[in-house]
C-alpha cells in the first residue's frame, strides 16, 4: 500500500507539472480538426458537439488546475458534489448566455482571470487569506463566481467561429453536456489519486508544495495570457 501511495503522490506531482507546462502543447483552444468542423458545420450535430465539449474540458488545463485546487481539501463526497455543482452552475450560465446573447469579451483577459482563479485557490488552500489578511472569503461564492469566468472562457472559444444561429441552442446544450461529462471523467481520476494520496502521513507536507505549484501554474497562465493580450489583444 505504501508503494501505491508513493506512486499516487508522484503521479499527482507529475500531473500538476505537466498541466503547468502544457500551455503550448494543449493550448486551451480548439485543435485543427475541431476548427474545420466548426467552420463548416451548418446544422444540428448533437453527438459531435458532445464530443467536442468533453474533449475541451479534459484537455483544458486551466479548468483542471482550478478543480484540483477546489477539491484538494474536500474529504466528503457531498462537499465535492456541492462545490463542483456551484462551479458547473457558474460556467454553464455564462457559456450559454455568452454565445446566445453574443456577449463579447476579450479572450486573453478572460483567460488571464481564469489563471488568477488558480492562484486564488492555491493561496486559499495554503491559508493565505487568514495568515496575511486576517479574513476568509466565502469559498462557495468564490467558486461560483470563478465558474462564471470559466464559462465566459468557453464561450469566447465558440464565438470566434460565428456558429449558425438556427438551432444554435441545441448544439450549445450538447456542448455544455459534453463539458460536464469531460469534467466528470477528469474528476473521477483526480479524486481517486487524491484519496490514495491522503492515506500517506506526508500528505500535508506534500500538500503545501502542491498548492504552491498550483499558484505558480496560475501565475504562468496569467502571464502567458496577459502577454498575448498586450501583443495581439
């Protein structure tokens, strides 16, 4: 069992590192095949949009980093479900509203805020608010608010393709359901790895290092997006 725990810790650390360094590899946008489909599609394609939504979440390193931070110290299933539901509600609202109402937001600025959401969660997990500022923000409200920004991030990726308005809501609903399926799949693996890790007596020692890495990853994402905004925005 000790070997399994050690391997779980190692895998979690590698996962965090890969997520932090993957900005150029997984580019939280749209790959070439998906881009061609979105530009050419003119009708309802429920199955394809389900797949695109799921893939978008599974390869969305910024969303995954934030979720790792959110559930890192949640030990009860009902707490995990509550926080994930709040996050889901937030990003579902702005995803649908952003595209259907054609609310335009600069993609670089939104993704920069998403990077800061990762910084926030790592800082919160380290007890930074209590130690440095003497107060604790409402964690549930913060997760939902950042969920709204994450949803706008998803919306900006779809808006640039100027999807046909006819039956657009059907494709968007399928995309959103796909996002939730992808999120569920990712969470299953994250929760399993965390549960193994928590059996180790050194969990809290590694927890400090991991949440410091989360903050570092968030700052990298923020800097990456702000650089894009200043150069291309």
